[in-house]
């Protein structure tokens, strides 16, 4: 009877046991995938940091903006064209026409008499093209200022690249130090546990005081706490590196120490200082910004001088019942002084 009950229970809940087992296996597989281990060299870290840096993406956008500003300043050299038109409703206007006669005299005809039509509306349109000839240097200095700012922003982008590379190297070194510290603490813990085992046997045989064994075990406990701190620091360094290079936060990074074996040639301090002065992109950027400011002052002073432009256009007007003008082309020189 008991055996039959066991069979019924097994058949009834076998599906449940299988489902639970399947779920547990999936959880283990998910954790295995989430804890992916990736081995990185320092050069790979730098390349990924440059590729996924939001700072460099913003720098690229600023460079495009500066290039557009240069193009805009250059376009002021080109002629400008505008067209305008108006329709006017005239509410019972009073007007007069003064016409010269063949004999040299003139006649004055009023709109309220003399048989002239009543005017109630007027329309006109103007098309004009203007080419700047002289602007007091405003266009020239505007282009110079925009170009200097473009070069300064490009140097800022290069300086940001150097900063990203430096941060990547520092983060990689921190990850390597955290991993090395964890390994050292693990080795110390293993040696401490072996020592505790030896001391425990000595204490059992009466060859060691109980207090000495407790001191050794306390030291082992402290090493275990140090190991927890080391693993926490390693995890934090790995997460920071994941965020920097664009990897998922659950990815465990392992530094490739083979990249440290490459030899480097050392220079003197004076040589390093000279290289630093020559390659400081931020200093070069400030120099271009200074030149852009000087050009901006000249741009502002150009308002002291008049502006001269060559203009051409066409005028069309229509006053129904009185006047119609079409294709009244014109060309001339305009002078503007504020």
C-alpha cells in the first residue's frame, strides 16, 4: 500500500521536479554567461576607450560646429539676393500728377478732379542682388577668427584624446594592482591556514600553548577580511573598466601582463620637459584662441569704416488704372556708414 502511494506521488509530482531542475540549470547557465571573463591587453583597453568615449564624441561634434562656422564666415564673400513684395490697400487717397509739357511748362492734375481714376490699391515687387566690395575688413577678420577657433577646438579634441588614453592606462594599472593584491592575499591566506593546521597538531600534543594557536587563528581571520576587501576592490576596478570600454558590467576583466614585458628607452628630464612643451595641445589651443581674440578685436574695429557694395536688381509696380512699371532693371553702388 505504501509502495503504491509512493508511485502515485512520484507520477503526480515528477513534472514539477523536472521543471524545478530545469530552472536551476538555467540559473546556473545564466550566471555562467553573466560572469564572462575577458582577457585584455593595455592597447586593447586604450582602443576600446577611444571608441566608446562620450567626451570624444562631443569633441567631434564641436569640431563639426567650428567647421560650419568657418564655412558660414567664408560665405559672406558671396553675393546675397533678396526679393520682396507688398500689396497696399489705399483708403480714398489724395494725389496729384505733375507732368511737363512740350513747351517746358508743367501741369498739376489732382486726383479728385480732372477725370483721373480713383485709386484704391497698389502693388510693387523688388528683386535685388548685392556683392560686397569693401567692408572695412569685417569679412576677412571674421574668417580668420573662425579658422583660429577651429584649430583651437581641434587641438582641444587631441588633448581630450590624450586624457582618455591616460585615464585608460591608469584604470588598467589599478585593475592589475587589484588583481595582484588579491592573488598575494590568497597566497598569504593559504600559508596562514597551513600554519594553523601545524600549530593545531602541536597544541593537541601539548607542545604549544592554546593562546599561541588562537593568535595564529586570529591572524588568519584578519587575512580573510583582507581577502574580502581585495576582492571588492578588484570587482570595483573591473566595473569601472567595463563602463569605460563599453562592456557589460558583469564582465570580469583579466589584465594581460605580457604587455608589460616590452622594454622602453628612458630619456633625461630635460628631454621630457622639452617634449612636453612641444606637445602640450592645451597650450597650443590657448595660443590659437589668443589669435582668434585679436582677430575678433579687428573685426569689431571694422565698424569704424564704411561698407561698399555693388548692387543690381529689378523693380515692378502696378497701380491699377494709373501706373504700371515692369522690368525696371537697375545697377549701382551702395555705400553704408553707421
